[in-house]
C-alpha cells in the first residue's frame, strides 16, 4: 500500500531568525546573534504548537562562540553541555486526547545566507527530544545543563532542509529543542566576514501511513527530508533523519523513490520483537565483546527493509556460539583433497543422473521439512544431521567442517523459531544467482543475485566435479542476507567505493557488520576453477577489504538467518530502539 499523505497543513510557528557576523580574529572570535521577538502560536482541536519569545537568545547569549567539542560533548551518553555562545530554541507540542489522526511534526531550517567557510560542517546542531522534565527556569535558560540529544547534523548549504521529524503520540505534551553551535576546529583560521542567516519552522502535518508495519516504515521514509548520494553512477535518495534509503532496484532507470526501502547507517532504530524470549542464559561474542542474554530477555530481530509490501528481517544475535558450515560434503564430491562443499542453496538435481539434491546443509538446518534428514559421513556411515533444528528450536548434530567429517552438538532452544515467529514468516521466492569477481559495486551484486548465472566451474579443475545443477531461484521460509543487503546497509554518503575496497567508512557505518567475526550470506560465487564459493562478510576490524567475495562453503562462520514477514504484520508498540523495539503482531 502506498502512503497517502493527506497534506493537511495544520499550522506552523516561525521560531527564530538568525544572523551571524564575524567581528574578531579566530583566537577571540565572537559572533553576533540577533533574533526577532516573535511569539506566534497555533491551537487546534488536534495539534498545538507554541513558541515563546522568552526562549529567544538575549543578554549574554547574544554572542555565538567557537567551541572545542571535547569540552561540550559526551558521546558515550549523547549529551551536550549548554553554554553561553550557543543558540537554543525550545517549543511546546501538544496532541489532544480527541485527536484520532496520525500526526507528526517537522523542524525545518530555511538557510538564506551561508559563507563558504561554514560549508565544511562547522555549523552544527543537536536535537533535544523533550525538555518537559526540566523546571521552567531550566527550559528558559539551561545554562551548564547536560542535555541529552537524539539526533545531530550540520548546516552545509543554503535552502530549506528538514533537520528532524517525529510522530506525536496521543495526549502528549513535549518540549523539543534545537541547539546550534560552532565547532572551532573546523572554522578556518583565516576566516573573516562570515555570515549565516536562516529561519526555523516547526510544521505539523497529518498523514495516513496504513495499518501494517511495512506501511509504517514507508511512511517514515516518505515523510522525512531527503539528501542524495551517488555510487557507481547511480544516485540514491537518503532520508538521514530516519536512516532509510531507496535502492532504486539498483538502476537509474527506476524512479529515485521507486525501489525498495532499506535501513542504513551504523545503528538505525530498526529493532523489532516478535514475541519470543530467551529460556536460559546465552553468551556469545559480537562486535568484539561478549554479550549475555538472560532468561526472559527479548530475542531481537532487525529490519533490513521493505520489499514488495513485506518487511525483511535478520536475527540480531547469532543462532549458535558454534560457527557453522554453509555446506559440506565428501572430498571426492568436488574432486579435491581440501574438503567438499556445494554452493547450491536450495533443492536441485544432479545433472548426470537426475537424482535429487536436497540442498545446502545450512538451508536444511534453518527450514522446515528436513526433520529426518540423513547423510553419509566421511566414514560411509549414515548419520542424522541438521534436520530443521533451527526451525523446531531443537537440539542435535550439525556439520562444522569439511568432508562431512566434523560434527558438533548444538542447541537452538534459545535462538530457534517460536510458534509466534513462525506464524509471521512468509514463504517467498529468494534470488540465488551467482556473482563473478568483476561484480564489485553494490548495484552489480544486486543485479547478479537476480540474474541466471549458476555453476560455470570447468571440468579439469579441482573442486569442480559435483555435477549439481545450480538454480537462480528458491522458494522457502528462511534464508540469509544477500551481499547487496550488506552493501545497501552502509551509509552511501560516507562510502561510495566498491565493496572490495579498503575504505573503513564502509563497514564502520554499516549496521550489518561485525567487528570480529565473518558472517555467511546467501550470495554465491561463479568461477571457472571452484564450485564451492560463497560470499562471507569480513569483520570491520579487518579493513583490508570491505567484503570477502569468496569463501569455501565448508568453512565455519557466524550465522544470522533472514526472513520475510507476511504482509499483514503490524506494529503494536515501541520506537524501534534496542531498549524499546517495535513489537510486531499478526492476527491473520
């Protein structure tokens, strides 16, 4: 369902007019601040926004100074210490109890003048979510107060820019605020005659965003202000306030808002809970440190994006403290002595006999229907392995090495799928096309995954003798992230290189990365000399490459399953943060 923006303009408050002029050298720079004495308010049955001239900068605050961020910012707790020489503007927002429509507010900065020496990001702002817990005196003049901010940005160009927007809950009275300041380290030492003039608007809107969780995410993207980033000659629309972007289906021929919507950045608010909790303590290594989940802790997922009206999720925690093989098989399957493995995810056939190939070990572990799966191990004995253990929250044996020789006992009692989770997961068609070594940019991987290239391994090479037919589509419940999911999860405004580059901005601004462990993807590699290749994501601490485009399927890596939810799944509560995730429900 498309977002239907009713475009009903409820009202606005013209907050402050800014004008800044340099009157001294860099060592004693002082910036004049002048504000109009406006006190305009709006009061409607549904929505009330009020600004007060007493909040404008007066007295000693009429000078805007340069600051050392080390003295005013606590990035661990996300606080800024308000000082004389900053610009501060709060406003009241109230949503009445009789208001039954969806409403949100925008903070818009209209910049008319901006000197070139400010366009490097020295003019910064922080958004304070709510000042209502402070006293009236503190709200009016929060001098030396540590204010917790929830969003930050810079002013780098003239024109109208949405710097923040948020929904307003029913019967809510909040006092958001904006703090502007100058980063002294970024203002050039030879700067002179610097000017900046702008106005702030707070705009209230009604918008219909539908009833499903997918509709809600689309609404967040559509309502937020946009910026652009260009990678490999494709320009993408980004909504930085909500960390959402449009992938344009990896093609300039698609409208800039016509593709799939995805979460991007280092840590967007895309956490969800489907109703399952941990039944025993569970400790694992993640992002370079040990994490422990206790009994009753929520088992979290994260939203990759919205695809064909469905949310695509990935499990936040690994499903096992034991790394798992994507696929393993007897050495003679591929004709080499370093271990077998076949990079065909789903069910297929053998091209020489037509017999059934059941699919990759990891696919059978994650999905239903393989409860009685049996294989021959390296000694020729029949063993029961994998057999839908993750799907059934089971305990059993999995392969963790090449040649069907190494097995481990693993329990999925904590990390496997609950009844409620399985009820929300849809059966969909997954793309399993392979990429080659020339597919280096994210759009190339996106298109390769949706292509028809399968096995191109030539006879006569080692690791080429498996004879399994490769397919480019698979219908099932549980898969893995694509390589393109990872590529589009980074901040493309900071990372515009190929996915095989050594640009540390790419993994460090990608919420799907892990600091210390490799992760499996669903994306396979087509090459002439090896039929085992699967893409694995390199840890962010390994900065010589953004992604490892080839790994043997019999290797052992970190596994986080991905799923598509049914279209009727809705959000019951939550704001999408790790501490207050979206709670999803389904009544179909």
